[in-house]
C-alpha cells in the first residue's frame, strides 16, 4: 500500500485540525501517517510516497518547529525523494504568503512535485490574545482540507503522481 505522510505543527490547534481533516480523508485508500514535526524524521520521508506539510505562520514566517523538521531532514533525504508529490497547508493570522514561499523553496530543493496549490486558512488573529488563543477552524475551511487530502489520496492510489 502507498503511504502518505502528513507532517504538522500546531501550538493553538488550528494546524492540527487542518492536518487531521486532510489525513482523515486520505486514509480510505492510502496508508496515511500523521506526525508532529517535532517527531517526524528522515525515515518517515523516505518511507512515504507523498507528503502534506501543514503548519502555522508565525511572525510572517514558517513556524520554527516546521523549519526545524526541514533542517533535520534536508540533507539526509537530499537526492532520495526527488519527484515525489507534495501539498502544503498553512494556518495564518494574515496572508501566510511567506510561510508558503519558504516551504515551497525547501520542497524545490528536494525536487518534490507540487501537485496542488497551497491552501492557506486565515484566522484573522491579529492581537496577542487572538494569536495565542485556541483555534477552531470553521467547517467550510476544514472541508477544503479534506478535499486536499482526498485529492492526494486519489492521485497516489491511481499512480497519477
């Protein structure tokens, strides 16, 4: 069975909800492993046929724990995962553009194939209290995450990617 790896980081629950929604819809036909970025490593990447990276935008950038995951894994898998499909999701307080750009640049270095446009869910959290508060992603946004997971599942199951 083909394996999809969903790597996520979440401090306030938003990214976790997004990752869970995508992973749940992918599990029907594809073995799906969901791992926190702090626990995921090179072996997880090497053992998977495709990836969904999901994390928050922090201070207009990729969350540090997601960056740590990429830092720890970059060289051990360089040249070994080329051409594999990936998608990304960002939970952002504003536009999420820089977090998307940073992840895309790392994926480009690995020569991964972006198979879906990045999905950015904006919480509009702008005050310290809003930013640090536990998030609840609206159902219509979680549906978009499930659609992304289902598309990854279909592409991997059918060998399209």
